[in-house]
């Protein structure tokens, strides 16, 4: 894999809460990563201006708001995301097939195939464990539940899923090679594990079949963030040939 291909696989998590920091990070990293992720904290603090600030500095956006509501509400939220010009947007697969189907139908009806955002379904959060699932009444194992939700998402017209790296191979077996897999829970060898439970290195995740890797703190907390990105890109390029 070339270095250019490798850097396109990285999504930098913008774990900040103000426009000044968005501008700083998007100016610094937009040309060195594939996308920047705008999540709940940032979007709640800054609203659509967060997306606009990234785009103004040449970055593409993964809008990570994990919608989970009644079908019509989620469909309308997805249309709003599409109008912002984001590249990826997500919802919770646990919202069920009707919610996912209506969201996908609404987006495909309003936008051209090349202009629309790709819609991802969140399976099970990477901070969750078997005990987490049992606590909310789910008796399947984590892997069983992830695969079950991935299949449901594919059947409901989603473009892919967000899942931990350790479930990638099972998702690929169940859903095939063209179904997108975006994975958080990726930690380079030089980084701390933090609060992630089901993790892999970038190379391991790419080899397992991940399309995109969401990486935040290992880059943001590095003494030299650009150097950290270069190290990750070099690792992927060398190891995922």
C-alpha cells in the first residue's frame, strides 16, 4: 500500500469543543489524513459551524452523531447532514430496520450517488464488554451481536458499519468485501490504550479488512502530531502490502 493510500484510511477524531481548535487541527492535518471526525461534544458546542470550519480548511468530515430515534426524525437528520456536505454520517443499528431503511431512502432520494454521504450503522461501542451487554438484557456474545447488527444494517441499505477491529473479519465473512467497515479502537504501538477495550494496531486492523481507522488521542496528545501521523502512515504502508 502506498503512503498516499495509507493516509486516506486515517480519520482524525476532533475531540475538541471550540472553533479555534477545529481551525488549528484542520489546518494542521487536513492534507495528511483522509477525514476529520466531528462528534457529539464538538457538534453540541459549535453546531454546523464545526463542519464548515473543517471544510474551509480543505478537510472532509465524518459526522459521528450516532442517531437513534424514531424513523422520521433520523431520516430528517440524515438529510440535514447531507446538506452540510459531510462524507460519512452514522446512526445506531439498534434503532432497527425501519429507522435505517427510511434514513437510507431519504438520502438516496435527495442526493446523487456521488454527492450523498455514506451512511454507517454503529454496532456495539468499542468501550462495551460482555458485561455491558448483559446489563442491558442482551444475551448474545459481543461478536454475535456485532455480526447480527452488521447483517441487519446491510439488509436495511446501509453502506457499512462502525465496529471494533476485533470483529472486522467476522463482519467481512458475513457481509462481503464491499461493505464499509470503519473502526475506532485503534492504537499504534506507541500510544496508551485509554478507555478502549477491544483494540488493535493500525496494521492489524487494515489487514483484518478495515476501510478507515478512527484515531484521536494518539495523534492529538503526541508531542509532534504530524510526526505521529507520519509514523502511523509509515506503519500502515509498510505492513499492509
